[in-house]
C-alpha cells in the first residue's frame, strides 16, 4: 500500500459513513455475545431492512463498551442501552425517529463512564473490528505510516522511552529500554512476540483489546518490529479465546491483502509479517521463556534467565516480547508524542491502565483509568461500591501473583510503586473485590490452588511447595491446623519465593503473605478454634525409614 | 550446549566462599566452585547435559544481589563475591529435599537403589532426619514392560536427567514429561508403555544417569542397583575432541 492509498481508504470510508443519518452499535465481544448480542445484532439488521432503512441506518458490531454486567450494551446514536434482549430490536429501531426506549437507557454520564480516560480503548464501541476500512477511518495504521515515512528506528525508540510506557504484562519493565536492548542485540534475524496468553483468573483486558481493536495490536507490533529491526511477528493467544483468534486472523488477512503487512510497507524497505500461535491455556505459558518454548513446539516450561529473550529468544534470536496492551499503547504514543503520553499518570507510572473489575461490586466490567487514580475512586465511584449494603473488605490486584489491599489503604493511588509497597502488584490488571463476608484464608487457598495446578512442575519448590502450602491452607480453613502449621506455612512461603525458577513460583506465596500481613487474625481465629489448635505442636515428625 | 554462553579463553577472577578463584569467562559458578573443591549440592545437574535448573539445591548468594541465583545457570563475572553456604541456604536446601520425600513414595528400605541413591545421600548430607510436610502418598505405577529396564514412578524426582541424556546424548528422545505440577510424570513416546516404545534403543543411559531407584535394571534386588555415570564425561570429552 502506498501512503496516499491509506488516506484515500480512510476518506472513502468516512464519506460512506456520512450517508447514514443514524448509527446503531452493538457490542459483539465475548461478554455480550454470551447474552445473545449476536442474535440482537442480526435482529436489528433485519428490522432495519424490513423498514427499508438500510441506506439511512448504519448497523454494526463493535468492541466492548465496558459495563459488561449490564450487557448486552448497544448504542443508538447518542443513547446507550443496557440489558437489551434480541426481541427489543424493533423498539430500538423505531426509537431512532422518536424518543429513546426509556426503560433500557443506560446513563453515560454516570461516573463509570465519566471517570475513565481512554487511550488503548478509545475506539472500542466506535469501530467494527472486522472492517479494516472502518478501523482505518478511525486512524488505524496512521502511526505506522508516520514511523515508516518520517522516523528512524532510533527516533521511535526515543519516543517510546520519553513516553515512560512500562510493560502491561505484569512486571512493569520500561518498554523503551526493552526495545533499545533488542535493537542493540546482534544478529540478522529478530522476532517480535505479542503476549496474549492472559492466564490470570478474572482478567480479560487483553482479550477485549484483541477482540475489539485487533488492527491496533498489529500496528503496535509493526512499529516495534521496525524499531528493533525484526521482520517476523508472532501473536500468542490462548485457544480459549476463539473470538479473539478469529478477529486477529481476519485482521491479519485483511492487512496482508491491503499491503499493510508484507513486503515494503508504505513504499519503505521494511518487511513485516505476523502469524498467530495458539496456546493450550497453561498459565505458565504467559511467562516469556515458557511462551517461547511453546512457540518453538516444545513443552511450555520456563528456563533460567539470563540470557533474556532480548538477547536469545525465539530460535536463539533476539526477541522483543511485549504484552497486548503494551503494543496497543504504541500507536497513540507515536501519533500524539511521548511527551503527551508522559503527562498522564504519575511520575513513574505513565499513561492509563485497563482493569477488569470483578467480585463484590455493583459495576463489573472493563475500565481504563489514568495511572495514579485513587483506589477509592475506582471502587466507590467507577465500580459503584459494594452491593447489598455490605462493607468493603479488600481488593485483590495482580491475580494469583499479587496480593490484597485492605480498607485502611483505600486511599492509595494505583501505580506500580504504591501497589508494590503494600505487598501487592499491578499485575496485568485484574481487580477482584471482596466484601465483609469473604474469608481471606479461603481467598489465599483459592489462589494457591490455582498456582498448584498451574505450576509447570519443573522446579521442586514450586511444584511440591505449592502443593504443601495448599495442604496447610486447607487444614487451616478446615480448622484442623496448629500454630506449628502456620509457622511451617510461613517458612515455606519464604523458601518458595526465594528459590523458585520463574515468576509463577516466586510470586505464588504472595496471596498468603499479603493476607497474613493484613488479616493474620483470621488465620489465628481458625487455628484457635480448631481442636488441635491448643496443643501448639502439630509437627508430623515422620521419620524417614532408612537413611543409612 | 553445556553452559548458557560459550566459554572463551579470557580469564576472570572472583571469590567463592571467601576463596579467590579464577576461571574462564563463560564458566558457571557451579563449574568453577567444583573445580576448586567447593561442594554445592545438586540433583538435576549433570556435566555433559544441558542445564536444567530445576532442583534449586544449588542456589547461592551473590553479594550485592537481592535475589538468590542457581549456581548451575549463573555465569561467573569479574569480581563476583559468592557465598555457597549459609544457615539460610542450608535451611532452604533441607526443605527442598524434604519436599521431594513428601512428594512421592520413597521407601528406601525396600528399594533396589538403597545405599546407592543420590536423593538418600543428599538427605544424609544435609542432616535431614524427619520430614515436616504432609506426605502425598500418590498411587503411582511401576512400568515393567521393558525387557531389561524398569521405571518406578514412585521414586522419580523429575530431575529430567533421563529425558536429557536420551535426547541429547543418545539422540532418541524417547522420554519426555507430561502433565503439570505434582501430576507431572516421565513418559515414553506418546505416553506408551516403555516396552512398546519404537524409539527406545535400549541403550540404558537413562538407567545409569538416574539419581534414584526410579530407573533400574530388572533383576536387581534391594540395594543391588549401582549406577555407572562415567560414560557421560567420557562421551562428552570424545565429542569435544571431535569438534
Ligand atoms: C507465570 C507468569 C505468567 C505470565 N502471564 C503473562 C500473560 O498472560 N500476559 C503477559 O503479557 N505477560 C505475562 N507474564 C509476563 C511475561 O513473562 C513478560 O514479562 C511480558 O509478556 C512482557 O511484556 P511487557 O513488558 O509488555 O509487560 C507472565 C509472567 C509469569 C511469570
Ligand atoms: S516456578 Fe513453577 S512454573 Fe516456574 S519453572 Fe518452577 S515449577 Fe515451573
Ligand atoms: S526417572 Fe530418574 S532420571 Fe528420570 S526424571 Fe525421574 S528421577 Fe530423574
């Protein structure tokens, strides 16, 4: 594709759009599709057709609008509707010419929408992820064009460094620094990998980005590839995300057909291709070295680092591996500049972050908020507080690798540093809210069970340590534990954290450590109320049979 | 193949347990320590095979680094100051070995490898006289299908030495690992009985390299199974000489 063809494509799509006097956007992401938004979309299309309004009303499927708990969501011109059933289609189409269907209206002025700041998700709800023309009309590939026609790889890396963007996959590693490292690594063949494994329970941010704006991810990868000197990209998506896989496949085919992927993009001498690899849903395959092993066709198991993928990754070549959301931030940074991006957020955490809100809150769904927003604002304003008049108890961030934050710390700001200081982590963006009825030992046991079943089995501390920690937590929950068990649990937490090979094992004790930090009395109550608890010594003293 | 980076001729100096030592750039902490008579315990490491980094017994402290590092996978650097023994490390090592005993059914008194087992001698060396963790007592099989060798899953510590020697030295890649976590297990080909494997050459390298009584020759009685691992350094030396 030549540069002017991109502009022409956007113009044409915009002109076509201008013919419509009304727009109906139906969410077609996994959440809403599970409550029949696909049928709803079809019904609306049929109703529009039946009324002979096909040339006046534009009906399209769009990405997630965020308030998933009230889905299916639908936008008819400026009115948002919630809980829309397939049989409401007729009424909605009729309302275009008259007044909105009052009982279905969803207030877009409520804090849930008003307090968000959209960068990565700016097009969600506006574009049809299955239409390249629609995406291009909304700015897709403009940043890539800018990069290929007016920037050197060094300038791209400098822009990303200035933005202060940090990896959204969990660890928060500075993206510019990572790109610079890969670009400096020797070797002709380099790879770019997009990590879309998203294994945290309760997290669906990356899925939403891949389903709702797949071209943005491809564009971010292409820019990254140009910056580091790679020619081949791989998107690793879990097979449990069939819709994301479908949309990405479609997007790749479209981009390839139009020359937005392939040889000599925009008349430059930069070649870039992308292929999709499906993961079988192992949490550990989100860890970069395990992911690379999996792409190479090996068993998905981490290996000791260094060497880091930046120096020796896929097939031993320098490899840039970033998270979906990280890549999706890139086009905006290139278009509006690193300086602009750096104005959002806190001193060390820039930009916005998408969170998946779940648990005991009124509004569950996806939000994108500026870094540094007070946690209280997320829980009480955006999420609408705790339902049924219950009291807030804690919020778990960072999934099974993270920790909980209790009510007394609700006023902290949400950024990498302050979450780490409280013993939790930003993680990939899951937020699970618990109310006063939640039993924190049980919460710790739940996450430990997850780690135990997801441990790859390579190293002993994680493989057997998570089993034994789970066993001890189970015993505490069932009121069968003693103080000796609790002490053993603490010792195990320390050992597993210090000696495990990869991040899974190193962070598996975190939920236990953080519940112990803030809710130790719950552990003690369970132990003191157990029949064995008072004896104090429940050590198993099983002598090894023969050791000589 | 043996170390994370190629060994060069450039030499560097460092300290291990307060002892000044020198080595070639690219050598690992474990290699250099052993060359200098400093013992760091390992179960999954085998000279001549790729580094696995799974047993975590060789974790050492490096001055100035908050994180412990596995000696087998850490390349020496100029001026490093490494501590291989401390109460903390010994405690971790003991716990790791205790975990191994709790994981499967290691009943030494009725094992053909009794007295010649690396796990057993490791426990003795680390002064382990009891296990504080709940035993899993899993129900595991003994694969008796091969006419010369036997795999007893009850005694396997998943060190993957057999998998690596089979793939990297024998070139057969008969063995691999299936499953996750404590349910992981050694398999033959596509999880078939060993005796039905079409790739196994019956070379017996895995038996000799297995640290425990998990892989043994058939027809051995309690305590009779001794292992001969000398073939591996020999083969490695021959291979390097050919290059
Ligand atoms: C157990 C484990 C699971 C992980 N899962 C994911 C994941 O699902 N998605 C992801 O992007 N990163 C995941 N990571 C982090 C990756 O290893 C890697 O740091 C990340 O993809 C780098 O991208 P970023 O710099 O853009 O964050 C995981 C790490 C560990 C230790
Ligand atoms: S820490 Fe757990 S997941 Fe990571 S390598 Fe070890 S066993 Fe595998
Ligand atoms: S069978 Fe032996 S060599 Fe193989 S993994 Fe088990 S203990 Fe290690």
